[in-house]
């Protein structure tokens, strides 16, 4: 007896998430692991872990990918749907959180805000430039203060007089934090002051001019930090909902999109099977000299890389899985 499922994969710059939902859209299982600069290996390892955890056989009817590495992951596994993070997070939230109208999402390298009305995205904004307000920045400052990131939130909540830290820029925030640390501020006041600074940065940049109505959902890895949750609640004067699977909401949304696609089109899935986890892939980058753009074209080849010194794209041989990167699409095959 097998369980009909839909697979979602969210490949980010810091973490890669995989999730399964059943044919009713109910959450089944998920895994999360570090991308560590190797998205292909992260996807393969995630597939292995997800499959090894199974308590019954899975009959995969559809696959969706999202995140910054969605095109790569989609080519590797055979995705039926490739969607951006905004769409994936919005679908996951609107499906799992009744009446959600605002989504706060903070990941390892970027942050997003999504405004929904009646389950439809009406506005959004992304910050991919400034480090202040991202998970990586919080990790770095926690290390500086010798506080395990797992204890960041609980320690910050002990604060009674949070430090006022400049949060407009990551560089200024760090220098201000160091200055106040040298003045002898308690660690808990520094941590919660940092949470407040990051919330001010987020709201003054991403939320500027937007109406943030409840219900408000906080998603992404930073939502684990209870100090950030409290700081948002104080700033917005409303209760913040942190979904149970907040870290894998992007992958859940991708799985739900794959489910919707299959139920609407009734087409067979392109999923290549769980054995994709055991295949060998190589990536080759060549510059196209066909025009003045000099695009860097990436080719994904199945098998061991024997083309380390390939100079021309047309000379790449082997079982080519995907190719993209050109402005004009001349070389794209995915």
C-alpha cells in the first residue's frame, strides 16, 4: 500500500528544504539541511533523508521547486512546477493559516513581505541587498557574543532594558553593537536590542507604505527566534502566528502548487524518481562569445565531469540535463 504524495523542494542560499503533502494537501513530512554552497548535493541528500524516513511507500504524483536554486533543482529531479518564493510562501500560508493577510518571511540571505487579500497576493517586497535583518547576520552576531544561535531568542527575552542599536545598515549595526558591548551592556539587552533594530530595519524598508493587517504569519528560519517574534509583536501591536512548519513553508507551498497543477492538468509527473539521489552530476560554466553580452552559460551534465577545460559551449558532450544563463535563450534547453 503506497501513499499518494506531492514533493516540494525549496533551495535557498543557506538551507535546502524538502516537504511532502498528501492528495488533500495535508502535511506529511519534511527535511531541512545546509546548502553549503553545493545545491546539487543538498537536493540529493535531502531526497535520501526524506525517503529513508518513510513509514510507507510514496507514490509521487507531482513535484514543485522554489527558492533561488529552483531552476537547478527542477532540472535535476524533473519538476512539474517551478515557482518563485513569493508564490510558494503565499500558497502555503493561505492554505494552513485561516485569514492570513500579511506574511513576514526572513531567510538566511534575504527577507520578504507578502500582502494577501482574500487569499490573493496584492503586494510584496524583497530585500536581497542589505545583510541587516537576515538569518546569517543574526548568526554572526550571536557568535560574536558567544551565544549559541539556539539560545538567542530565550536569552533575548530576559532583557529588561534593551540597548538602542542602529539597524539601518548591517555594518553600522555591528559597529554599534560592539560599542555598546564595550560599554558593558548585558548580553540579553544587546540581543533584544538587536532584535528590535532588525525589526525596525525590516518595517522601514520592506513594509514602507504597506498596510499590515492581521492575521500576520512569520515564516522562515528566523521565525524560530522568539526574540524576533516578540519584537515584531511589539512593533505591530498584534499577535504573530508562527506556523508549526515555518522553516519549510516554501517547500510546502511548492508541493501544494505541484498538487494543484496535477489535479488541474491530470498530466503524468516528470519526476525522475528517488534514485536521482544516487546519480552523479557536474556543472560546467562557459562564456558565450556570440555577442557583446558575454553571458556565462551553465550546463548541468549527468556523470563525472570530464570537461574541465571546455572553452566553447557547443563542445560540451554527454547527457546534458539542463543549460541556462544566456540572455537570449540561445543555449537554454530546460
